[in-house]
C-alpha cells in the first residue's frame, strides 16, 4: 500500500526578501489530506546575501552561477540549523521553492536559484524542487503554484489571498480553481520603506500618515497588466519596468505619501478581484499591514478573514512541502486551469543525496 503519512520540510524564499521560511509538516492522506505544522521558523538573510539577491537580476551568467551555489549553501546551512534547533529526526523529503531571479513565462523562461543537487548532498536528504520550469515548458505561467494546496488543504475557503511580494488570489468554483497574481505588494512597499531606513512599514503606520497623490494613483491604475485575463503572473522585472518607472516620476513627494497612495492602489485592485465573494482568507506578510487590511475592507463587502499566525506566516512554505508530497506520489501538483499549461501535471525535480 502506498505511503499515506509524510514528514516534510518546506522552504520558501519570496521576492520581498523578508526572510527564508522553513516548516516541518506531517501530512496524512485519509479520505482527504490533513496536515499538522510541527515546527516553523523564519531565518533573516544576512545583509550581504540580501543585497546580492536584490541585485541578482543584473548579474552576468557567471556571477549568477556563483550566487546560485552560494545561495544553495546558505539554504542548506539554514535547513540543517532548523533540523538541529528543533531536534527533527524523521525527514521523508525537503520541498524547496528556491529563490526567483527571472520570471518571464511569456518569453518561455523562469529561473529560481537554489534548485540544485548540492542541496540534497549538503542536507543528506531527498529534495524536491524546481517546480516552475516544467510548467513554463508546457506553455504555462509557472505560477501561481500555491492553488493546488488551496484546493486540497483549505477546501472550506472559497478564496485565498496571499499578500507577499505580490498579491496572489485563488478562487474555487465547483471542483475547479483559478488563480493569478493581482498586483505587486511588498516588493514595492518594502522598497519605499527602505528610503526611510526601514525594512518594511510596520502595520502600515507610515502609509497611514501619508496623503493621497491622485496623479500617481491614476498612473498605476491604467497599467495594461490589470486588464489581462488569467492565467497571468508577475515577476520583479515587471515591477522594475512599470511600478518603479512610474515611481521615479514622483520623487518630489514624501515616502509617506507614496506609501499611502500605493496601499490605496493595492486595496482597490484587490477589491475589484474579490468582488461578490462572501469571504477571503488572507495570509502572507501583508496581512500584518493593518492599514492595508483596513483599506481593502473599506473597498469591499467581502469579509477579510485572518487565520492563526502560523498560517499567515508559513502557508506558502507549507504548500511547497505539500507540492513535494504530490510529486513523490506522481500526482498532479500543477493545474492547467491556473497556469494555462497544456495539461495538468506533476512538476518538480527529485534529487537524492547519493546522486
């Protein structure tokens, strides 16, 4: 009989660079999937690594190869530290997202660093990783990947919204699910916060102090991406080419005013996309931005539901652990209804430490 219980470490590094999320999860398949998060922790990036990751887009192929190896070493070091800190004994596999450097699926490529056999060798564990590449090869967006977890692990929620580097929305209809990126969130808010020497804007307090800039807001609202129909996804390149380009035209305004206006823009884009729903479960770092949450709720009658803290912080890492389980079972973990790929498929590469 096929194994029905799995003990998996999930690793998630997001585009907002707010840390490496690690979870240790026990999954069990009965009539439905059940999970229990046994341990969880976020490891901050050392300043040098954070700077290198933020500039990865501009590296030469040779420089990127060096960063890929260095990030793999960093990732394995933190996973081993996590295992030691929590006294973890039984590990069936590690499910790792890697760290996205390039994501241009419409051009036929996506690149996550840290998806290397060395991760398996260094951690002495089986690793399942590189979940996006196969989907792009099949003509899909390679993103979002979380919706299969929303469908199978959080079936009581009609819609799930993650507020990380980008806002990703999963919507269930009958037994189907569609999902897509709505807009940039912490990739922009954290960038603006860095101008006043903050890693992020705690609870959105600086945004709340600011004033609305109508010209900035209007320039954001007419971006072509928002009119595209799903499947669609965003990468940091889009932020650089569009949001940061618009931001550069409003340098004379205070950071507080820019934050306030951008939060208003996020809230309006999200409100449009969740219109008509009863409730939406919200996770990710942006869930702690109480000004953003208030602004979203102000724009919509849909109830914004914040789950327990562990899910807010670690839902994506949890689901990458789950993607690994599905891959190991040869089951679908990537949905064509979400990514636009030619078919549903089981994505990812499996590395064993003896390879």
